[in-house]
C-alpha cells in the first residue's frame, strides 16, 4: 500500500480548469479552439459553462494581445489580387476579437520601438559644431575678391556658371562646410570654358587665316610703297629734301597727318612723281591699318575664350580659399597663371612679316 497513491491526496481540479486543460492537450489549431458560442468581450451569462471560451478570450482579446511578443509576426492588413479580380483589403474588425471581415485570423502587427531622446549635451555639441568659425584673413580677402569681381566683356557660358556659383557660395552661412558641394560644379564650369576655347579656335581658324593673309599682302604692298616714296624724296632738290622728310614724319603722326595731307600737294606741285608717290603711300597705309584692325578682330573671340579660361580658374581659386581649401586654391592659381600666359601670347601674337604668305 506504500506505493499506492492515495486518491484523496491528489489536488482537486475545478470543472472549468479541467476543460481548459483538455483543450490544451488537443492539437493546437483554429478548428478545435474556436468557440462559435463565445465572442471575445461579449461572453454569455446564461448559466452555462463558459470555460470553453477562455482560450478564445485570452487569444483574441485586444488588451491581452498587446502584451504578447511580436517575434515572427508580420504587419497587416493583407491585400489580395487573385485571378485578375479587383484588389480587396482585409481589415481587422475589433468586434470580432482579432478576425478580419472574412472571418480569417490575422498575424499580429509589429511593435515599433520608441526612440530614446538625445541627451541635451549631445544636442549642444552638434549645434556648436554647425556654427561657422570666424573667417581668417585669407578668407576675408577671398570673400572681398569674389564680391567685387566683375566679368566685364567676358560672358561665356563657363564664365557665367562660375560667377553664379561664387555668388551662391558667398551667401552660404557656413562657407567651409558648404564648399565641397560646389567643387564638382566649378570643375564643370572650367571644363565648359576649356571646351569653348577649343571650339573658338576651330570655328575662327579660317577667318584668322584669311585676315593674316590680307594683313601680309597689305603690309608687303605698303612696304614697297614706302620704299618708292623714299626714292622719290631723294630725287628732289636738296633744299626740298629736308621739307619732304618733315612731311613724311608728319604723315606718320596721327596728330599731324591731316594738315600734312592738305599741304603736300601745294608745296610739291612742281614734282608730280613725288606727289603721286605720296598719294599712293597714304592709300596703302590706310589699307594696311584696316588689315591690322581686321586681324585683331578675327583673333578676338579666341583671345576672349583664352582669358575666360583664366577667369573661371581664378574664381574657383578664390572660392576654394573662402572654403578653407588652401591647397586647391594654390593649384588653381598656378593653372590660372599658365592660362594667362597663353592668352597673352595669343593676344600679342606677332603679325605675319611682309611677303611671308605671298608665295603660299
């Protein structure tokens, strides 16, 4: 009898609890735990045994569900679009105790964690880091140069882009932190000005070549005419040669040219060959002067494009100095200097010598 368990010593199980345990021993599925006679939050009070609805109430009571962990669940609602029919959305009906409007169970929505507040000392440090530091002397100089810069007659696309970027950078509250956002666009403006220079060289090369040829011919003809004029002076009587030399000097002086033109025909009317040589000299001189002006005008677009390359690099250099990037600023200054030398060489390019292109 010592190994026999005393039935009276076993704990007594209440009927409702026994029913609950019976439910738990069965395979867990919606089919054997759902109680169609019990609705969560609206239990019948007709005296019948309500233990069968305990699971339903616990599992589908909204307050109880909020306390459960959400691992493995996906947020609802869920959308279906089967067989081309119109899309429908299953929404949770709170009166149905966790079921959707089709009577199907839905997975629990994920619980979004509430972010922790940022400590005040960290916020203070961030605010101080965002405050711009006082400008150095170099930055102040760069700011003044950018502010006072006027493009003048140079107004190409690359120049306009660089000027617009520099104006925007000046208005930035923190120019050091803002400058990296401008670097790529400044480089693009420089690339545009470089391309404009190459395009100008290609486009105006024929006009420049024609102007150089015209200049060469005019220069050669004027040289011959001037030599003939000197020869006619030597044919004059000795007492008139000094007066003729004065006339030649006055004809080359813009302030005295007009008066010299008015008197030479009267003073040397008895020497028609000298008068004719003087008339031809004045005509060929005017042709040569115009050829020189035309050649300068033909080269001007290329010279302007060359100086625009200088200006865009200078603006980028000043912007880099204002942004605190001293190395980049120096690099751009060196590039601008080299471009300025090239532009000056193009502008002051030696004019073709007389007779140089005549045989071409």
